[in-house]
């Protein structure tokens, strides 16, 4: 195997390692730069339709990746996809909270995109500092949807992610403990 052939698998490995991180960075950059002002009280039908479609699409994608892990498929990288989809769910809820914050009386203390992302992460982690809270009924319903969504989809996604990682670590450990014998087609050893 020449040097060019040896470098190619390394480049593929680097690309496989960096692609999820790059996708995460693009997701966060998109959250902070896309014009989310089209959502909110001025456009309620667009806002609620987008929120519903995004959550349903995300749920279907998460369930598909979870299914891949549970069926122990070696196709693709479900764990990386699950991590990215979980991140996407955080951005969807943060965007929804930001849009709701433009309605008077819905949130106390939520004024910026950072506030919305912070509130989403605090809610997901079930910390609840109390510095930002849902005051209006609509905001409280969305928080309840997020809590339900976290319990059902994100917990299942995180469990599948963890299962795949444990399987990969176990496989590597077994491979190190019992390496494959050299190729028998080589010259005989005397």
C-alpha cells in the first residue's frame, strides 16, 4: 500500500470525526443569524405550523435513527445523527421561546436569543434557576410540550446514542484483547 492510499483512510476518518462538529457549529450559527422575527405574534399561523412541523419531522428522524441503533445496523453513524438531532431540538425550542417572548406577558426575563437558548438548556436539564420563567399560558404549554418531548424522544435518543457508543467501545476492547490472526495466505512460517 503506497503513502497516498494510507493517507486517504486518515482523511476519511478526520472528515467523519469533524462532520458532526461542523454541523453543530452551523446549527448554532444559523440560530444566531437567521431572521427569526418572521415568527411570533404577528404571524401566529406560520409560527405554530412551523413549530408543529419541525417537532414532528424531528421526532420521525430521531425515531429512524433510534431504530437503526436498536436493529444494530452498521449503516451510517446513528449516534452522531442522534446527537445532532438532539441539538436541533434545543434550537427549535429556543426559537419558539424567542418568538413567544415577543408576546407581552408570556415570559419574565427572556429578551434575547441567548436568553432563549439558556432557558431551553435549563429546562432540558431540569435545573430551573428561576431567573427566566414562563408567565403566560401559551408559554407554559410550550414548556410542557418540551418536557414531554424530552422525556419521550430525547431520553430514547440519548439511550440509543449511549447504547451505540457502549457497543463500539466493547467491540474495540474485544478486538484489542483478541486480535485477528495474520493472513493465512502469506508464506509459511518454519
